[in-house]
């Protein structure tokens, strides 16, 4: 039995050497019922990353072989989760398993996460990605990013909101909009279904619109409650000198290294989901109007103004008498 297994392993190895690819060797192992031997081969030769990264090409090659493709994708999922845990740590691994358990990630997501692997910065990457995983796991949020094209812009967007000018290639007229979500899509790349794609967009975002060739670039993270979009809340888009996304919907920003696509730091927005004081005051007044009636509000406001004027007048008299 041992000799037979050695012979089969040699056959797998010969195919990989001859073709320079893993999929042909996988197909032979699948047909012969030797999947475990195939796995042993890739682990022994440290080919796990190559195996996990090749999903897209493998699916093209296995396009007409549904059962083989399903088996290949299943192996990716079974091998990918522990592999990523070994790279990024148990905390990341547990969060990833939870997403997988609830059907929120698949083989393609796993492979895209494998492609992000930078071993020298694994702990730093893991810490940032764990925060993104928590966001992605919230079914109530619409998650997206905006690639700023420079460093320092993330802080500005945190403070004042994202200018909704439309993508450079869209030729969109931002002066008018009818559908809020469509308007937001002109400047925000939303990705709720594939964690791998979201993380890829963040990590590689430093190469988008980076005309100055900056080493570090900010990627804004947008997280809008789906209910707010469904209800078409008026304050999602605000108007001052231009049209902007309300800063309370900017979760923060990730600064990425455009040279090697690593994530350098994540800065949360202290304004996230906090009402603007001006807007809050307007809401309080509006609610008070409904409860007390506008005439009552005016009487209260007049009384307050009178008291303030009296206080100012008295202060002035006291000062003059000194």
C-alpha cells in the first residue's frame, strides 16, 4: 500500500513539474480518488499559497467539470481557513470562521485574502482586517470605500464629509440627483457580498488616482445603515458649498502603502453616527413644534430672549457702577 501511494505521489509530482501547474495534478488525484495524497503533496512542498491563490484560473480550467470544480472549491475552503488563521492569528481566524459559518465568505474570498498576505506585517494587517471583518459582519450596514488618491484626505473627509462630484470617467452632473443610492455610487464602491473583494479594494486602493505617486494613500470607509438609505433620510446627502455625504456616515479611513499594498493604519471617525449639533437642534425644535404647537414655542423663545436681554442689561449696569 505504501509503495502504491509513493507511486501515485510521484505521478502527481511529475505532472506539476511537467506543466508547472497544480490543477492538472488535482484532476488526476480527483479521478483516482487520491485527494488526500494531493493535499499531502502540496503541504510537503509548501505549495499551499499557490494552491489557494489559483482559484480563479482553476475555475476557468474546470469550467465544464462541475463536480471537480465543486471539490476544488471545497478544498480551498477547508484548507484556506486554517491557513489564514496560521498567518494572521487566532483572533482573525475566529472572526473569519464565524463569517464562513453564516455563509458570508466563499472560496474566492479566501483566495483574495491569501493574495494579501504580507508576512512581515501580518500582525498589523490582521488588526486592521479584524475591524473590517466586524463591519462586514453587520447585516444592517451598507459598506463601501472611496479611494482618495492621496494622504491626509481621509482626515478631511472624516471632518467635512465626502464630496459627491462623480467619478472622473462618469461625466456625471452632480448638481442634481433623484435616487440617493445611485448618487452615492458615483463616488463610493459598495461591496457587501464579498469580503475578499472589499479587502482587495482597500489594500490596492493606493494605486487608484495616485497621480503624485504618493507612498501612502488614504482609503475612506463608508458604512451607512441600510434603513437610512431605504427611508431616504434627508441628511444622508448634505449641501453647503457643494454636495457631500454627511460625515457621520464615514466610519474612518485606512492608510495604505501604495508600493506594496499593505495597510499601515486604520483611523476611526469620532463623528461616525453622531448627529451634527446644528441638525440636532433643528430636530429638537421641530419635535417641540409638534408637541407644543408653534405659538407656544414662540412664547417660550421670547421669554428666553427677554431673560437674556435683562441679564445683559443688568451686567452692563453693574459694570458701569464699578
